C-alpha cells in the first residue's frame, strides 16, 4: 500500500499538471523553457564527455604506425637536405660557369672550353688529360689557361682527348716577363716537387730589382705562348751562381691542383 507521503506527492503532481494545463499559452511556454534550462547543463556535460571520449579514441595511434610515420618523416627530411646540397652545388657551378663564359667573351683570344678528365699522380701532378682532341682542332703546343692565369700547354693529342703538361714540368718551360719599370725577363722552371704553386724564374739579369707582389706574365718569346698571359706574382729573389744572375720565386695565379675546366687557346 502507498504511504501517506506517496499520496501527497501524487496529489502535488496532479495539481501541478492541472495548473500547467490551465495556464495561458505564452505563460506555459515560458515556464517550460525555464524548467528545460535547468537540465541543459547536464545534457551539455553529457554530450561533451561523449565527444571527448570519441576524440581520445581517435587520437590513440598504434605504436607501429607512429614508428612508420617517424621513419617516413626522417627520410623526407634527409631527402630535403640532399636536395638542398644539390641545389647549392648547382648554384656554385652555375656561378662558376657564368664567370668562365663572361671571361671568355672578354678575352682577346680564340678559346675553347675543355673538362679535365684525368690526372697523372705518378708525375707529381704535372700533367692532366682534357676531353678535347684532334677532332676538335687541338694541336700540340697550344697554350692552356684558366681565367686566373696560364696552366701549361698541349703535350700529346688523341682523337677525343689530349694531354696537358703543366707549368713546373721540365717539358713546359716558358719565357716570362716581370711587369716593372725594368721589364726583367727570365725562364719559368720548377721549384721542386713539394709545392706545385711555387715556381722559379731563372736567368734574370744580375742587377734585376724585383719586389714581392710584382706581376709575372708570358713574354711572347718562343712562338708558343702569346704575350701578356698572367703567370703569377713575385714572392722573393736572390742572386745565384756567384752573382752571375738573379733567381726569383713566383707564386702561380692558377690553382693547378684544383683544375676542373681549362681553356685551350687557338691561333
């Protein structure tokens, strides 16, 4: 049997229902909205909790997939790094070639560009091979140079390749001129096998007055090297053979150990 409190609650519920049914329409709507607003936070909390649970479930990624993603990102990063290195090298190569082409257009000689394809380490780095030969018009004794200065001359010629003998080799002596007031002249020879960037300028007059930093160029004598090709700069000088003549050391302008491209000078 129902207790008295239950009868009271049932009576109150019936009374409230009757009151709601007999209220004007607008008042009833406002009352319903007020009652509903009391329960909205509870509904919103329930919905938010459900949504957070769904998002958390989606955020949980298996460890195997995470390792794959990490490995993929690492490979992409390495690939980007390699591409950046390649692009940087391409930029340096383009700048160097633009410099070579611009210099070739200004040079007063007929020149043809060649790539260095082989070195001869057994001969103290005094010869290299280039990818031009007789089919390109190359002949023995043609001068070879870079924008910085003289390199050597053609020693032997094949159909598609030629051998270049570099300055400092006994087979590549050259008459040189010091660009000073006295216009001293001598012969460029090797200064030894240990430093290929230093050569000797021999047989200068005994009263030659040389200063460090003075330019040395080809004299034009001998019929092989045109006059005025840069060779290097004076480092120092001394008298030899009991003062019979003066000898000077010359620092080469061209880097013989780092040749990649050279220019062959045609008549």
